[in-house]
């Protein structure tokens, strides 16, 4: 099973604060060229790396692929 972390810089938007909110914010996924990947050996290593990147202002996602084929 492969484990990797995908991360990209988080852009904060302050145009929709609660006092001026007319509609809910919509999720706009980043372009694929902005997403960076780092492969890890264990899930614990991936969690540690993801937390450190979140503290630096990145949005992170831990992903795995399934190698269970019968």
C-alpha cells in the first residue's frame, strides 16, 4: 500500500465574513500544478508531515491506494 500527502498553499478569503455573508463559500479546488505530493513509508510519518505543513499554512490530505487484490 502506498501512502502519500498532497498539500497546497491555503488562500484565506475574508470577503465573506459572518456580518456580510450572503451565501455560503464554495470550494474551488486548486489547479493540479499547484498540488505537491510527498510519499511516506508509514501512516505515522504521513501524519507528522501533514501536521507540520498545516502549521506552515498549507492544506493537506493524506491519501492511500489499495493493494488488496484477490
